[in-house]
C-alpha cells in the first residue's frame, strides 16, 4: 500500500502527486505543490510515450490509449467477433471489438448486396412458370424474365403474333382487306375444299388453307391448299407456262 510522498506523513489516502488528501490540500493552498511534489514524468503503458500527469495512478497518455488497452483486454477475454472486414477483407485492428466492417461504405455495400440477393431469391421462389413452354425458369435469368430462354421467347412471340387465330385474321385483313368472318364464308362456298384439287386436307407448315389472290391486280381468286398455292406461285401465275406443263404431261 502506497503512503504519502511527504516523509513527515504516513497516511495512505493518496489523492494526487503521491500526496495524501490533507498534504495535497495544504501544499496547494500554500503554493508549494510544484516544489514539494512536482508533476512526475511517466511512460504510457500502451504506446510507451513519456508524459506528465498530476494523477499519481495515471498509466496512459491519452484516452485513445486507454480505449485500445480496454479493447485488447476484452478481445483477450471474449475474442473478437471478426478479424477482417466482411466486405473488403481489410484488417479490423484498432476498430471496435464488435466491428464487422472497416468503414461505413463497406457496411452499406455489404448490406445492399445481401438485400439484393434476398430480394432476388424471393422473386425466384414465387416466379411463374415459363410463358412459352410452361417449364421452370432458370435462376440465372433476370428477375422479371417471363421465359426460360430466348429461343422459347422468340417461338412464343412468333406463335402469338403469326400463328394464332386472332393473328391470322388480323394479317388477312391487313394484307388482303378481308373482314372478320369473310374468309370462312369463302371457304364454305367452296364446300370447305381446295378450289383446284378439291381436297379437304390442308398440308403444309401451319396446316391451314391459304388465301389466293392476283399479285398484279390484287383481286381475290379463292382458297387453296398449300400444294396448289405453292404450285401457282412457282409457275409465276403464268397461263402459258401452265399450258406448256399440261402439254408436257400429256406427251
């Protein structure tokens, strides 16, 4: 136990500069405090710098050194939660014991990234099947993707725009000026058969009858199957060529 620095006193209630409370107050009142007990120089227990302090039990030169020592003791007792920054991997030496990131920017970047990942996972979990084939959409596709692949998207859009009943009627009206239902009336007037070969089967890519018209005057001619319509197109609508073909077949 430390005693008063005044050799004439043996009290142990040390206040400052190694003096007891009574001696400290008496020498301070007399103005002899700096002569009797000058401020001692000390060495900081953390950074080893020399400093002076009026308190006899001061061990650190600043509050920062005191804080670092307190953190080191807590770290030794409980262990640091993380040694490196969770975002950039930088060392967390000198940071708070419970610090997970080296800066506010790293903390925000990490939080924004994980929020985006969680949001995407929620979207993928509740995502509707592919609008084209009905299959599962891969996780690698964008969150707002409606199709499992670009090929499936193009096929579905082409089918919707060109192969559906509504699309075919629209194109007939746009290209040939046919009103809704007029194509069916013409086909019914032909007994539902091709105007040339009289077949009621419709071979070809789309398995449907084709509307035939004159490419020069754009006049309507009738409804043909795929083979007859293709034959007229290959003969360039030329009567001379067709008569020559008939004569050739008869020979």
